């Protein structure tokens, strides 16, 4: 186990393809995960963990370069570029930044509808939207288009073809595992380029067809080694290696201190 309790401090990791650009700033199991999928039309937020607005601003600063622009420009661009959100499952580290995001868009005066894909029946996510609309001091300036997805659902959002499959994931905390949670893994395609996101899952077998031949696989990497705590809950690095071998490139997310340390030792973080 590493000498530190958490992975290193937040920093932007970026992947560039022909069509998509992918960024992460912070992704730690049990705390927060937000992923930014950019196209020439704007940005999709994939999971909205705590700090997703702040992370989006840091991505804007990264793209602009140090010392360029202004705080006001960073805020405006970070908000106006957002096309919609895709949430993989109703665990707080993947949706807890949603209330901040919605209020941020209201603050900026957004008028365009905000589409949001999420697992059908994910009550916590629906409750946050209700809280936002019910507790504003003024009427919402934009509509929130809730789009519940089930296994096999498809939708085109701003030119990106989005599809999903159900994935295996369970409620858990250290030392205790609960029942299953509605969780989805996603495929994003635009102009022939494909990005796949595992979301949180404990089984790679349903994901092999989805990952095969993809240009980028964004894959959770929670546990350094196989073990009873991982089974049916999260992936270990052996599973990460097996599944990522089916894709042209990979980006690891959802670290713990131990998994980050061992991913570096095994060369899984090369280039990142």
C-alpha cells in the first residue's frame, strides 16, 4: 500500500482523437469522478461528481494555456460549452456535483435545454433535479430534459451517438457490500470514432464486445489486486489489463491510493 491515503493532487489528463478530446481532472473512488468529452460542438459531462464545475474550469484553463484569459472568461466558457450530462449510476461520487452544476448554469443565464441521461429509476438523481427546481428564488431559466436509459437505449446528443448496456455493480463501503445498483456502461460515437466508458462495475465479461476496437476505453481501476472486496463491485488491475487490451487506447479513472501506485508500477499510466 502507498504511503499516502489518496492518489496525487488533481491534475488534467488529456486524450486527443480525430473527433473527441477527453479530459479528467480528479477521479477518486468514493469522492468524485467527472469526465469531459469534447467535440467541435461542445462538451458532454460524463458523471458529475463533487467539484465538476471547478474541474471544468480547470480544463478550460488547461486548453487556453497558463496566464491566458480571465476568471470571468473561464466561468463563461466552462458553462456555455456544456451540451448535457451522462450519469452512469446513482452513487454520490458520480452525481454529487449535479446541484452545483445546475445552479451554475442558472447563474450564467443559460436558456438552452439541458439534457441528462441517467439510469432509469435512479431516484437520487431525480430528487436533486426536483430540489433544484423547487428551491430557486426565481423560475428556472432552462428546461432539464431527463432521459432515463435502460439496457440498449440509444440517443443522439449534439451529434454524438450514445448507447449503453447494463453493467454489474453493487452498493459498498469499506468492509461491507450491499445489493445491486442500477448501473450503465456507455458507448459514444461520432464520425466513426468511438469512446467507451465502463462506469463502475465488477465484471468485465459484459463489456468485452463494447470495448473491442474502441479508440479509447475509459476504465475504472479501483482495486490493485483481485479479492473478495472487488468481486461484483469494482475492477482490479488484472481485469483492467485484460479489458483495455481490446481497445486502441485506455484512460484509467476511479483510483484508490493503492490502485494508482500499482498502476504506475505496471506501466498502465504511461503517457498520462
